[in-house]
């Protein structure tokens, strides 16, 4: 049996090299592994950059959202990924997340749960800890502001109802949408989530501020209290 020799990217046909492929065929033709290979530049003694990238993706179940949740130390567990390469991957994924938050400068009308989800998802995606936001809307249901209220641990975050309505009153909001994430990916509301929603709904009624919805973000989906008839 003849010994096999690992071919470096430079030894591949030019059209198969990630950088050259991007130049010749466009960025949309590259696989996720090829894009990561461009970021890290090189592999290790036994793997090309693309092969290493495929292994990193496999370790994240081939899910970019799961990959984005990895820390520098998590990425450095892969042979051939040092601190600089890990930082490059994390920085690229963070730029992608920020791009989605920067698109659109005009205040958006938020009339349905899907619109609220699209608005808040970039703020709550891929987080290792739970965070709670409130979306403030005017009487025309246009966005006034997205405001972070609290940041907690892996399983829970504490929300003070007084702070919710302090912010709403400060910005003269006519209605609010409550939003928080479940780092576990579960979309099912806990009893604490249900209790808090009802407490805030009742308090809002006294202040003439409508609690229009409460979204739970998990993975790439969401749960809407309004859609499920829980408001």
C-alpha cells in the first residue's frame, strides 16, 4: 500500500482553494468550513485548514449558532487553534451578529410577534447567560427603544417590575414587549415566566401601558405569549 500524503491547500487545484474560490466564483459559493478556513489560514500537522474547520463545525453539530456560543478556550481545545485563530472566529461571528442589528435605521412598526422576534433576536442570540429586554413602542406601534433590563446566570435572570415601568414611563411608551432568552434552547415558559408576565400585565393596565407580548428566545426560534393566548 502506498503511503498517503496530506495535501496542503496550496497543492489543490486553484479553483478548489477557498480564497481563490471566493475570488473566482464569489463568496456565496463557499461552504461554512471554507469560510472558517479563510479565517484561520492554516490547519495542523495532520489536517488542512478546511479539514480542521469541518471538525470544528462537526463539534458544534454543524450549527453556526452553536459555534457562536463557544468561547476562546472552547475553540482552543481543537488541535491547531490557538488564541489568535479562536479570536478571529469569534470576531467574525460577532460582526455577523452586529450586521443584523445595524440593518435598517428607520423605526420599525412592530405589530406581530415575528416582527418583534426579528427585532430582538440579534440582541439575545447565542448568549451563554439569560438576559431580559423590553421593547418600547409608541401609540403607532413604532419602535422607541430596545432596553436591556437585566442579565443573569445560565438558568434565570431577575427582573424588577418597577424598573420595567420606570423605563416605559421615561420614554413615554404606549406599549411594551417583554423579551428574554433561554440559553438551553428551550422555548417552554417556566411558571416563573408566566407569573411575571401576568404581574406586569396587571401593573401595566393601571398605568395605561399595554404589555403587548412576551417573547422567549431559544436557539433560532421563539415562543410568543400573545400568539399562544397567554396574555
